[in-house]
């Protein structure tokens, strides 16, 4: 099963925030809003995040990735306060009415290699979301470390074939969370995925994994999933598999291969080039479609409010 962080009470939020050194960074007014019983939870609404890249240093400011041969000029890199990006995202999600019942962080939770200190910061920043009644699900990315995360939340350790994979069953669709943290899914996980999809073919499926399924993707020359072609073939053979969501390349993109949509989620924290969107995606599910809306942290960004529709039935 994927990591699942269940909702917590206001009292537990305050207790844990103090224990984590106040990393939750939520004001009393915002905390009151998070604890309000007047705001309902929508089981057909899911907040989609990816690449939060939280550092052990809560004040870490990062100027974006600079790589050899980058088309982005040195002067065009923009710095962001990494933790603040997740704080602002959390407030934006909590402010929704109704709130999403679920939130998925699609890999690369941490900045480095998944140290305990990084996960301590990450979990602290997520606590306001849990206090708002929202259940959090986390997939594994290449910057994550399962064992270190398990040390902090051992009661959530759920292994399947040595990886984190599972299914979230919602009224209108099943969300399948995969583990591509080592750059591939592996034969056993692909067999498991095929079995899950075949056994639940009566409902549309949306699949989530951190790695992009193409050999190369995005403005940065970044390698994709090594067995991405096998994944795409498997999904192409199952018409009820309607979309694959991934992060890793830090861009907002949408492709389509027949019935299968490929949604490239933007990074929450930072981007690989000036002008790229960063933020999160609001997904609303109906019997007919999954409707996506991009929420940029920079509300003046040209892509803020961009919408995409994934048909869950037919073509």
C-alpha cells in the first residue's frame, strides 16, 4: 500500500507542531479554518501535488536547477523559498469549499536523498492539511528514502513486493499509486498493476507514478522510466485505464495516446527554467470525467487556472 497519512485532530496538530519545532507554519486564524466543521469534504475531489522537495533547512532558498548545456540563461534562474511553497499550497487546498477528501504527493517529497531531518520538515508542513480532515497519500520518487520515512511513521509501513503500491477506491474511479522511485517499476509491479486493472475493470482507473514514462521529457534533458514503454503498452491494452499522472520533470504538460491521457504535474517547490509554472492541480471527478485545474503559486502566471478534461468513458 502507499503511505497514507490520515486526518488528525486539532489537539494532535498543536502537539505535533510543537514536537516538530513549529514547522507547520500555520497561523491561529488558519488553524481555526482548518478545524472548522462547517467545511465539508468531497470524496470526488483530490488535490494533486508533486516534487515538493522539502529541505532539512526550513529557510532553504533554491535558484533552480543549472545543468550543462541548459538553454536557460544564468540570469533567468529564479529563486524560490522551498518550504514556503508547500505552506502556500497547503493554505490554498485548505481554503477550498468543499475540501478534497484526498491529497496525493506524487513523489520527490524531499530535496536531497530523503534524510530523517528532511522528512521531519515534510511531515510537519503536511500537518495543517491533515488537521483540515484531508487524507494524504504519498508515492516514492528518486529523492525519497523509504526506510527513513518509516522511522518517523513506522505504523504506516506497508510493503508490497518491497515497494509502495496500492489502490484508492473512489466513487467514480480507482486511483492506482505506483512506486517508480528507482527509475523503473519492475516486472513484479507491472504484473501486479495488470492484475489490479483486470480485476477492477468495471471502473475507470487513473494511474500515478513519479517518473515520466518517456525516455526523455521536458526542457531539461532528464531520463524517464526505464520500463516506461512496458507501462504504456500495458495501459494502452486496457481501455478503462484513462490517464497516467507523473512528476519528475517539473513541468505542466498534457499529452494523449488514444484513450490514455498523460498528465505531467508541475513541481510545487521550484522549476527548471524561468517562467515555468509551479503549484498544484485540483482534480474533480464525476461519472463522466476527471476535470483538472492548475493552481499556480504565482496567480499572475499565464497558465494559472488552466483546465484539462479526461473523459472516463468512451473516447
